[in-house]
């Protein structure tokens, strides 16, 4: 079957010699936040990708940025400086709270419990803070035995917190329980160090884990299928579409295709002799993932001038309402891609032959 195509539509340079580690979209798709290596959170307009504001205050690179689940004006960030910060975009002084984690680096943060709590992964611990009172609620210090790389509150059952660690485990915690042994509801043995995970699908009851070796596993999160491995894809680094002579393919993120109820995997290629890199979308199906779309530059003579795509490793990707895919990476660029044949949200919804209907990354955003 012919591969689909996502065409590059917009591109912005956040800064020269700047890494963009993470992008996130708020719940009503009116703002984007970018975690950067220059110690600031960049705020962008999703329509134009223009930089609207910089949130400054961290003393080192920002590892993670995440909007509140129901407030489009509030977000959290965490940094290599060992702190997390809360921001309110309506305020003239946007930083409303600073939480010191007493560690070298904070790798991941998430807001949940009806936007009343902030969770941070730092060293092998998960810290839980009260957003309103600014105080520490608890520290889960025995759940993991190695660095916690990723934490996320569940967007539907918002008192449930998931954490993924270098100890190969993904833990599910009930933050209503004060004692750690009672809070631990379940463990998913990932078999490989957990770099990150996404929650996708209806009610977000499917977990897609990515290991530090770019192995992808799909797990059930429902009451009936918690910890059930639904699929796995272990060969992305050597995939012939992605591997280059001196560098291997890698996983960027996972998406959920609503029409087909299937998990899709966004992956990047190694660098070729000209310095260029490919992005491709794969359908994760047993026994192996199959490519379904590539990401291409504009057709010569069409679209804005100067769109070059990514020249560095892509570190983050999200899907916006209407189907646009945003990517960000180590070249300092944020790029917006849209499925060939769809020009905007209305056209995307009505596009004849649109092959994909990717679920927006922000839960509830339409």
C-alpha cells in the first residue's frame, strides 16, 4: 500500500544552539509550551508557532513542561536545577510556586487530583506537592530503586499516578492513600529501563512505554486488563526505513488513531551523509510495525519558503485538535506537519480520503 504523507506546513526556530526537550498543548488548544535548554519555558501560539512569551526563573535546562488538566492558563515545569515551578499565564509575575526537590535534577512533572497536586520524579523518588498550599504532601521513596524518568497523573481518574523508572518498572499509585504500601496499586514489569510513556485511547486506558533502547510496549490499564501486554515493537533502531550507515533509528512518541483504534508510532531515522533525517509513522501491529506515512518537506513552489524540517534529533511530538502533528528537537526547531490533502481543522475533518484521525494529545481537547 502507498504510504501516506504528512507535509511540513510551518517551522519556527526557538533559538540557535538551543535544544527543545518537550512540547505540550493546553486543554483548549490555545497555547503551546516548550521546555528548552536555555533555562526558560517558551510559550507559543499554536496557529502561527510564533513565540508569545518566555517564562524565566529556572537555573538550568528545563526537562519537562506540562499544562494543568483543566485550566488552560496554568502549567508546571521541572528542571535540572532540582526544582519545579508553577506558572499562571494571567499574572504579571507568572511564577506562582517554587518547589525545591533537594536533588540534582528533576526529570518529569505532572499535575492531577483535579489540578490540586503536582508530582515530580527526582532521583529514585516521586514527590507529591499541594498546589494550593505550596507544601509537600508525601514522598514515594520505596516504589522505585532507580531514577524515575517519567510521571503522569491519569487524565480521567486524576488521583491515580503512574511513574516509570530505570528499574524497568511502571508503577500505578493511588494518591488518596497516605501510606506508600497502600498507595501502590500495581506494577507493570517493562523488562527494559523506562524512558517515557504515553496514555492513549478512549478513557486513556492504554499505556505505551518507550525504553531507553527504543523498545515500545503497549499495555492495558483497565481494571480487567491492567498490565496485560497487548503488543511490542523491539526493532526500531535497525528498521531498514530508519537505520543509516553510522546511526540508528529511534522512537519519538506514540499516537492513537481513532478511526482504526490502533496505536501509531512516530520514529526518526539516523543521520544520512547529507545531514538530513527522516520522520515516519508506523502502525504497531503484531508481529511487527509497518510504516504507514512519511513526513515530507513542501513540494517545490508550494508553501512558505525556508522550510527545512529537522536537522537534529527530534525529542518530542504532540498531536493537536484537527490533526496537525508538532515536533520539536535538538536543532531548536518546532515544526508543524499536516496530513496531505487537509489544510485546516475543518478541511481535515471533511477531507476525502484522509487516512488518519489522530487523537489529540491533550485529553478532552477538540
